C-alpha cells in the first residue's frame, strides 16, 4: 500500500510540475492569501466584502466580482482547497489543455454563483430568507474546484469511479446534512455541472474512438484492394493477370 501511495504521489508531482496553468493560478492565490493573512482585520474585511459574489456586488459590478472572488481566500485553512485546485488544474491541462480546463472551472464558478443568486432572489421575493443575505460574504475556489473534480471523474478508472464520485458527494454535499446554507447549494450545482461535463467528455471520447476505428478500417482496406489481381486481355485473346 505504501508503494502504491508513493507511486501515485510521484506521478501527481510530475503532472503538477509540468502544468504552468496550475502553478501560476495556485501561486497567485497562495500569495494573495498570505498577504491577506498578514494584513489588518479591517483590510481583510474590506477585500472580502468587496469581492464577495453576493447580490449587492453582482448587481453593481458583476464581471469584476466574479473574477476577483475566485482568487480571494481569507484564511490559511483555505489553502488546502488551493492545493486540491493545483492538482485538479494540472490533470485537466494534461488531459485537454489549458483553455478547456479554464472553461470548466469558469462554468463551475460562474454557473454555481448565478444559480445561487437566482435562489436568493426567489427566497427574498417570497420572504423566506432574511435581507442580510444581500451582503453575505462568499469568496474562494470551492465552486470551481467542485466542477473540476466532477469533470475529472471521466478520467478515473472505471473500477474506482463510483467510489471517487461518492467521495466528492460526501465532501461537498455532506455539510448540508447539518447546516443548509446557500454555499451548499452552490457546491451541489458546481458538482452537478462538473459531472455533466464528464459525461459529455466521455461520450465525445467514445465517439472519437469509434470514428478513428472506422477510418483505420477504411485505410486498412486499401492495401487489400490494391492486392486484388487486375485482369486484362492481350491482343492474342489470352487473359492476363497483373500482380
């Protein structure tokens, strides 16, 4: 077991070292987190409140806050999620490249944020939740991470996939059993988006493999067709077989 774990860690380290996307994004977030930790409480509160994806900020400056909130982790404990993000980005880049990996992360982060915003607006309209949620603090990488990890389930070996998905469900949705918050709804949304993208990726890979096999069959048939003897008739009337 130790050898298996050691081998997995070594392979992961090799993947991470080769991923400039993972190193840059995680490095920037880590540096900002350390800077916030060393800053006065007033500065931390100002940064978090101004970059939170709450209804107030989404109404006044939606695009900047959607971008900035992904890079703000207010405490050192959140760096554990950044470590997981580092690995997820690295494997995503190895699998499909930088652009597609960023797209998946953005879909999870933005999609979950907007869905939660719709839920909050609906709840406010129905007077089911307090007005204080308009200014609630919500920053961090967890939505993007949930989507990325769900998406990467398509690359997990089939014998481990069920356990992998079950682990994600327990981690991201388990807290909802004890305290239902809008963040739990965001995690659920991001995970569902990631798993849905995993299904699409798996189907695309299957169709691509099938198309490749068909092309190989067609190409493979050419030499066989070329080997078929060509028959003709010479001036004397005899049938000639050309090899």
